[in-house]
C-alpha cells in the first residue's frame, strides 16, 4: 500500500499528466511548479514553506544532477523507490520531510494487513466495506480483494459499496489527490441504511437518501454487524 502511495502513484501521475508529449521525460521546472508531484519528494518542510522558487528548483536540480529534463523511469522512479526504502528503514528519529514520518511508518508496518485476517471474521458478524473509486491512499482494488476473500471463505453477510469520484475522505477528489471536506451525505445515508437493516435502527428525525444499488455488491444472511 505504501509503495503504491510513494512510488506507483507519483510515477503514474508524472507519466499520464505531466508527460504531455509522451517522451518519458519531465523538466525540473515542471516538478517545481507542480505541488502534487512536489509533495512526494523527500524535501525538508522548511524549504517548501519558504515558497522560494529558486531555492526549491536549485535543490531539485541538485538531487537529479540536471537543470533540464529527467527520465520518469530511469531517474524519477528510482529516486522515489530509494526515498521509500529509506523511510521504510526507519533511519530518521524525527519527522522532517514531506513524506510519511518514519515513526508512523514503523507503527503502520507492524499492523497485520486486513486482507490477511478478514477471512477469519466470524460468519455471524456482518461486514460493510466502503471505498471511494478515486481513493489515492487506499486504492479501490484493495476493497475488491477484501470482497473476493470474503466470497472465497463463504462469508454470508458482507457488503461492498464503491463511490465514483470520491476519494479517501469520501469527498470529491481526483484520482491523484485527496479532496478535503465533509463526508457526502449519501455515504452517511448508506451507512445508516446498512445499520438500520442490521440493527433495526429507527429515528424519526433522520432522513436518508441511500445510493445503495449503483455500485453495491451484497451477500446477506446474518444479523450481527461490524463496520470497516
């Protein structure tokens, strides 16, 4: 997952968005002017906060050894891989870059992946999986893998709902970055509808407009609940 966020996603972004001429190259100036790609480079917060274009450009040029163009596959991607591996190695004692803090990475890396344990969930426990289709932090493909695993073990009560155009926070987002804002009401409505169906919740002041059905896969034969 972290490799996708730190390496695959920015590499795909550089290829599909910045490399408009399909040459496999992007310029140092493109990187400096693009905040989305810039945030993936392990540059000090102090440098980025200055908004000093010249200093940022000079630093990036020094990193890649050129003031001109760099190869996405031969220079940018290897650089991102190295940054990912350095973070994974927990070499830093404090957080001073724009990439994930090594201390947090240590905690995350020690967690057991959901895919490894979801098949062990009791068949008497209902499971609801929600995922934005433009989630750049937890790709929607991961949700499909969870659903596939539940189907393989014949879990009787699991529901997957995916939302077009929504990101990690269930707010309108591009496929490259997470939009920030309140959950869309129809997502909350879907959660409420699922809880209502399982728990029999009822509240006269709650009005829901559910989107269940558009991008929903459901297997149901149980009454207990659990939300992921």
